[in-house]
C-alpha cells in the first residue's frame, strides 16, 4: 500500500485536471485560487468615476475620497481582500483530497519506519529453561541441505533455492526503505516446504507443514533495517491457484564481478535449484567410546562427523577440466565440448560478452580522441586511434552479422541452433582469435588479451547454457553425460543447513548462539553465485519462543565478510 500511495496521488491530480478541462472551466488555473496571474490574487482597482445617478449608498457609509489617498487605498485593498477571502475557493475539495492522500502516504511511511525501529530496539526477555533446552537440542543436530543434481524433470519439489516464491495472492513480500528513502523489495533466496523435512531428533522444533520463505538484501542499496522481517511463513496447503510471484520494485542483484554484471543485467532473482534434506547428528559419547581404539575422543568424533557428511553428500568432487578455461589451448579455437554451442542460450551469452568487450573498446577510443581535442593531423597516437575507431566499426558489423540469428526473441532458449548458425559463430570467433579486436591501448593488459579472454567467455557460455538446458525437458537431451559430470562440482556445496551451529566468520554466530536458534544458513554456492565480494554466509536466527509460536517474521538475518 505504501508504494501505491504516490501513484494514487498522481492519479487523483490527473483526474481532477481532466475533469476541469472537460467542463470547459478555467483549466489548471482554476485548480488553485489566484493562479491566473503570476500565482498571486489581484486586488480590484478603486473606482475613480462617480456612481450612476440612481445609485445609493448606506447612510452610514463614508466617502473614501474624503480620506487621505494612502488610507483610501488601504481601505480599498482591505475591502478587496475581504471580498476575495469571502468568495468560495474553487476546487477546495480537490486540494483536500490531495492533501489527505499525501498525509496517508506519509503516515503509512512513518508507521513502517517505526515498526522497523521498534524491531531493531526491542528487548529480548531472559531465556527460560525450556528455551535453553530447545537451543541445546537444536545445536546438537542439523538438517543438511544439498542441490538435487542433475535436476529432476519436471521439478516438483516446493523446496528450492533461487527462482521465484510460489505463494498465495495476498503474500506479503518483504519491503524496506533503501538508503535513498525509497521503498524497495528484498531479493528472494529460498523456499522450504516443511513437509519435506525428514524425521529426526530435532524435527519437533520446526513446523510439521507449511512453507518458509527467506529473503535478503542482495543489492548494494540497503541499510541495516534490511536485516529484519526477512522471513515469511505460510501455514496453508498449496493450491492450484498459487503461482510463482515476480514483484515490481524488487532490488537488482549486485553482480559479484564485471562479467556477472553483464550476464545478470537487471535481474532481481537467482536461477532456481531444487534441494533435499538429511539430518546429521553430532556424535554421541557412546558412539565415540565404541571406537576408542581409533584414536583420541576428539579425533574419533571428527571422523564420525565426516562419515555422516559423506553419507549424505557423497565423496568430494574435484573440478573437471572439460569446461575450464584454465585448461583450454591458447593456439587454436577452443570449443568446450563437441557441438558447442548446444543451445541458443549459450550462443547468446557469447554474443553478450563479445558485445560488452566491443562497447568498452569503442567507448575508450572515443574518450581518448575527445581528450586529444583538435590536434595536428600528423599526431601519431591520434591517427592510430582514428584508425582503431574505423576498425572497431567494421568489427562491429562482422559481429552483428555473425550473431544476428540469436537476436530473435521467439527462439526457445534451450533449443539447438542450426548447424550453419553454429558454424557462422565459430568462424567469427576464429577470426577474432587470429586477428584480435582493435584496441584503444597499443598494448593490452594481460587480463584483456585474446584468446585468453575468449576462452573465459566460452567457458562461461558452456556452463551457463548447459545448466539452463538441464532444467528444460527438451534442452536436457542436448547436454551430454560428460558435460553433466563436469558440472557436478559446482553443485556440491556443503555449507547450507537448518539448525545446528552456525559457521563462525567474525562474531555473529558466537553472539547469537546463546539466545537464538539457527533457522537457516545459506553458504557460498558456486552454481547460484549469490556471494558478493567477500560476503560470508547468510544466517537467519530466531528465538526458541518465536519458533515455537511460529512468529517467523521476528527472524533476524546476519551477514558478515570473510
């Protein structure tokens, strides 16, 4: 409602103005009194001619002409202003409506700010014995979370990371003021179907059914208020009317690096990845004692923990060189796998990255020539830049022709391009590898030299295209098993969990553990790429009292840098 108030105000004003014009009234000038002449009321001139012969005045009226000129003018002005004040103000109802709407918007805004401030400053009561017992139980076990990979088709679980939340119509998306004072929605991070959580020693701490939704400020526009009211809970069972919700005014995700910014663009949510769960309990004293012959107690406990983790996640997965630019040849055009690009999505990613490189070089040449100003025609650097400018223009035409089929928005992302289109793209890339791209710098820095940069582009396109293709029933058949195996290590994160002990980065986990339960931890994730800079895990905390009462809106988010 708060975000609609300004729109309502503008809409009301437009309706009023339109009504005035339609009625043939005074138009905009009639909207506010005295607006016809420089915005000020105009006093009527004092009458200088004699009144008509038949005109009569009250017997107690005084002739203003008998007064000094100054006093007569004052009296005339006073009379004029009194008459003006007594006259009805046109459209006073319209002004009142606008003022009321503006006041309502301000009151709503103030209430939201006060609500956040109260949550920040609220006093948490001392912990009870039941609360302490719940925290001890919650820290003794954890629900480990991992990606479902390769994806199941169709994806059917209501538990997943990224994507869009599947919610009822009246869902309350977390909205907070950003640093500019504007209301903006947080980014959706995860959805947990509580009925998916398996039986385990701490299962009674969490709801038996319903859906938990987690949000976070993944742009750079928010302040500390964005760490509050970040969790939602919907106890009802999903129906066919529930749909993925994509809300306007959601914050743009901040890219983790320049290439991520190019690929992500103005996206407000991450790719969707289904997840599954398993309980991993802390080793008991009895378990450790039973294996005392294997070493000291703490060593045996660590060994038991590792075994339980591996039983759920499987053995660690080493990076596969198949899709790695680090292992790509530098003296020939590298194609990450036979048949690359497998789908239109991969081809479009290559186009975006080449275009971005071309734009940067074109802008750099233009800026340098502008800095030269009017220089002599024989200036060697200015002449070189003019030649580069022409070459960049020609290179841009080649690039456009090579990738022209990919601009057709009607083409399905994960369908395969025709062989002749693939050949056309690869031929352009080979020409680019051999001849390079005209550059604003006589000597390019190492990180911008071709084909080194080209191999990075091709690696990103192969990975992103293949991962997207695996989520599509038609596109999945185009991704070979060797490519699927090479992607597996990107989906092997072991740092996501519910309950248990939070990862200690700086101080948050230590400060929260005595009074809060770890509701959810979202750690680094290569496939989702939701880390920004040195950002550590997202940890959602809740008191045992709020958890028992299902007051999930009181959960607090902490984020620290490594």
